[in-house]
């Protein structure tokens, strides 16, 4: 993916801030985050409350009031997302930037068949003949490795398993052929064996179509396996940025602490090292 | 002595059988894991032992005594349970103090003030948390309160239902350390349900692997070091959890 | 350390401080909404009027003066006089006592009854639930005023019987709410944890289920108060509630009806009192809902 670094970045984010009001005044949950993204796979890792999910939402301008987001620059493929009207933004969401949420149960409409929902996602962004829509839907379901798409399109969300639900979500998000996919904890509601399948699938589709991917997760090892580059967030700030392959060489005490705190398969330690939060709270 | 013994345990919800023919013994002082994916029936076994899933046949004994089908008063002092979701396992309108005093009141035990203080210290919670409400606590602190509540009656057997799966890794490490320390200090027996194999490797001595309501394999936790499992399902679960990376498919 | 700091302390040092702090936080949230404050003030005025009626009222509520009948509002008689020459303002003030009595007794009888039946029904489920909710549905399916009328007709007219009739007709709604609330957490882990600790069903219902239902109940009862006042006034209007010469607002309107075209104030003044007090309960209830029951409130 490094060969494309010479082009203008797909996403250029400068000094992003997201704040929420509390009884004790406004609190920044994202404090001046900057990064650029090419057509590569970027992982954002952090614990709950680190601001990683808010970052993903802010790119799509989905921070709900009373939350407020501001940034010096959010450029997507040369488009300034901040000055875009809400209507234009809506056209862009889904069509060019898609987002996969954590739990498919809450993201799918329970009273619409799966086929209709995927077709809906396609029709809002492209004008196509009915037969073309149907064939694209089936093709997409096939691409996310659903065995008999003809049957699945007639099902309702409660009739499918969690893993299949998440694959359907992916199909829905990818059918308009976006340039950037933001996946926020796409597999944490799934079993380990299904987890690997879903991530392999996202990985394969992203590579094939040359999309950009932002994978947001709390799981360091998982992100290291599926991304090119990793940002480690803590308390709204990036504390470490490194290539995924160099994660074990991370220098920041927070990253090192997180890595050490994960139990290993061939565990021999009697006690797990615990993060001493006082050592970097100043940074 | 055998702490928990299951013989031919079948558990059903309505007409569907969720667990079929479960057999295992957990020795006193042992830490035993029930491993499997969602829907494998591992939590159901825990609920049946606790008395929360009364529709079972077979035989369950805890510390040498046969279990009845419901919840009973005397059983409470021998065996307690810690739940998965620290946000759902505490009453939203009760302070930490009330939560910890309640078991003492139920069993008419005195000297409550001192016992609550001691228990807070044992689970590593500062005294200033004593009169806080759940919404003023973090996930890890809530789970400490839930563990403290379970230990108030000084049980010998603890049933742990995914006690750390809802927590961040750094907090998970703290809670796992705490559970390990408590087991050592109080000579507890753990029966722990989890889907996380590395946690088993850290916490447990032996494990039973479940798939679709049946126990497919019982193995020592040390088998996780080299992946020496005999059952194909266990092997695939092991591979998917990141063990033995060359086998990843 | 100031009083406020002590109340809002993050780590209270005693049970008392923790519960006082909680109460104070709630009060502050309530006071942030001006409409709630207005509602609370109206009810405070009602309570004060009821308590100090003999000192506030310039005339006796019952004393007749046929020489001064049907006078329009003036400096001497702020709200005019009725057909027997009684001062309407004094009667409205004394009427606050009756209204407050009705409201308080109905709340004390029907809310706990509904709460208990709903909680038991929701907690146990199964056939207990079916039987109890069946009975509740029978009561619920009958129009409130008609049922109250039937009771009063059977028991005889009078304020006590009106209260009993209203209480009997209003508990089913509370039972429904309490049951729905209980169903949302009957299978939750904190209830299971209590069972495992050996707590009896009675202990769990009283100590753990009821406290969680009470906040939505308080909200609902407050909002219903307006309706209860209107039902009481309706019974009074029909001559089945408070009996003359008691200054009950509904009965006063009923008497004033005969003069509505020429002496409008006789029926209108107690009507205003009913409207204002109903409004007060509604405003306060809305505010309470935002604080106690955020999931149902209009604002997030």
C-alpha cells in the first residue's frame, strides 16, 4: 500500500476536538487529534472512554448534540467535510464513507427484509433498474460469503445469527462501493471463530477494492493483525503511532502496559502487570 | 474432597435441551473453566448449579450435598456467583454499603459495619467508595463490589460467569489478579465460564470445552501452552483464539 | 467546606450524607425548570391555604347572609357572594382542605395498592400474573366516572365514599405501570444475585423491586392528580360527592350553574381554582418525570 503514498491522502484530519457538556463545564473527549490516511488500513486502539469511537463518528459528522465537534481541517478526497451542507453530507455518508457499528441487532431495521434493506442502501445513492438492483444485492451477499443469497434476502433480521447479521451489515455498507470504511468494534459482539471470519472478509474486500479502512477496537492484537498502521488513544489523545508490525516495539508506557496486561495463551506469569496510571497522566 | 460434581446433567428451557449429559467433578480448591462459544450451554450449567435454571435432570452435588432444584437459604452460605455484566448486577438505587450489608441482614449476621469495611479492603476498594451509588463507579469498581457481595457470606465455592468480558483489558488484569489473590487467601474453589482461552490459561487448572450443549473435551489448562487437544472442535477454537498461529485458517 | 460542598461530595462519609446529597441533586435538577417551580409554588399555595384557612379567609365559609346574596366581586367580597350570601373567596379557601384531603387519601390508598399488585404480578409471572392482571383489566375496562358513580350509589353519597370510589377506580392504572416496570428488571442480574444470597421473595419485592417502581409511580400519581380532582369535582357536581353546605369546588360549580348567565362569578371562581390546582399538579408531574424517569421524558 505504500506505493500510493504520493497521491493526496484520502482523509486528512487536523486538530479534531469533540466536547460534551457536564455539570462541571465542557469536557473534551477528543483533544486535538490529527492524522492522514491513504488507501491503507488504519487501526485506532484504546480503552473505553479514550475517544476512539467519537473520532470515528466525528469524521462522518455524527456527533449528536449537545456534543460539539470542531477541527482545523477535515478533508476527504479533497472535499472539506466541515463546510458541506447537511444534505450533501448525507449523500456522502454511505455512498463514499461507510460505517459498520458494533452490534448488528441495533443497526438493522427489524421490520424490513434483509434484501429490501440492502437494496435500500443501494437505491439511495444510485439510480438503477430493479433487476440490476436485485443482481447487485445477490452479488454482494455472495461476496460476504452467504451461501444461499436467494433465501437470505427474504429473511428478517431476527431470523439470522449474529455473525450473519454482521456480514449483512457489511454487505449493506459496501454495496454503494465507498472509498472509506469505518468499522467501530465490528466483531466484539461475536464469537471468536466468527470474529476471524468477519475480519478476514472485511480485510479481503478492502484490499480488493482499494478502499481505506479505519478499524476501531479495544483489542490491540486484533488491530495489529488486520491493520497497516496503529494509533493508540488514551484520554482523547494519541499516545502512540506506529506501524502494526512494530507494535511489540512500542515505547509509550501506556501501550506497553496494555500489551502486558493481556493474558497470553501460554501464560506462566503468576500475576498480570497492572497499569500505573499516574506515570503518564501528565501527557 | 469434591467441591462440585455433575452427573448426567440435562438442562432444558421449555422444550429445548440446552445442556445434554454433562459430567465433571471439580476438586476443592481447584479452579475449573467451562469454555465455549455463545449458545454452547456453558452459562446454563452455572445457572443450574446456582438454582436459577430449575428445569434440569441428573445429579448436582456441591461440597458433598445434593442440590435441590431451587434457591435455598443454607446453600447461599456455601456457594455464590459473580455475574458478567457489572452494569446489570448492582441495584441502581442502592449504595455500596447497602449492597454489602444486605447479605448479612438476610442471614442475621451481626457486626455489619466492621465486616463491610474489611470486605472493601479485601477487594481493594477505598473506604470513600462505601456510600457511593453504582452510577458513581467505573465498570471495574462495580465488579469489585459484585465480588465483595458474593464473598460477604464467606462461601467456599464461587461460580464466575464471564466476570471480566465486559471490562477493558487493563481493568480485566486487575480483576483477574484480585480473583486469583482471593482464591489463594480464602481457599476458594472457582467454576468459571468464559470464552477467552488466554484468561483460562492465567486463571484455571483445568477446563471443559463445550459445543452445542455437550462437553466435548476436558483438559488441563496447560494444554493451552502447546495446543495438545484431542477434539477437533477444541482445536479449531484454540486456533481461532490466536493459539498456534501457523494453524490459523 | 460549605453546606453545598458537603452535600455534593463525591465520596460521602455516612449513609445520611449520601442520601441527603442525592436528594439535593434531585432538587437542583427540579429547580432548573421554571415550569416545575411554578407547579410546585401552586401546590405549596394550596397546602398553605388548606392549613391556614381560618386565618386567610375573611368570612366564614358557611355563614349565610341573605341580604348580601349574589353580589359581584368587590373589595369586601373578592370573588363575590353566592345565592345564600356566603363569601365565595372564603369558600374556595376552605375548599382547598377538601381537595387536598381527597387527593392525599386517594394517593395513599390507590398508589400503594396498585404498586403492590403490579410488582407481585410482574415478579412472579405465570398464573399469578394472569389472575391479577385479569382482575385489573376488568376494573380498567370500565369508565372511571361511571364506576365511581356505581360505588357511590351503592355506598351512599358523601365525601368519604367519593374518596373510596375514586381510589378503587384508579389503582388498576398503577398496577399496570408497576407490572411493566417490574418486567423490565425481573430477570436482571441484581435480582438473581439477591435470590442467590438467600433473600425471600417478600424481601426482594419490598426491598428491591418496589424502590425501583416508586419513581415512575410518583410521576404518574402526580400527573393523575389533576384527573382525580376533576373526578371528585364531577361527583360533587352530580351531587354524589361532598354534600352541602361543605364548600367542595365541584359542588359549588353545580350550585352556580343556575346563575351562570347573570352571576357568572358563582360558578367561575371555583372553576378557576380547579383549573389552577390541576395545572399545578401537571407542571410538577412533568418536571418530576424529567428528573426521576429520564427514559420517558420528552427531553434527553
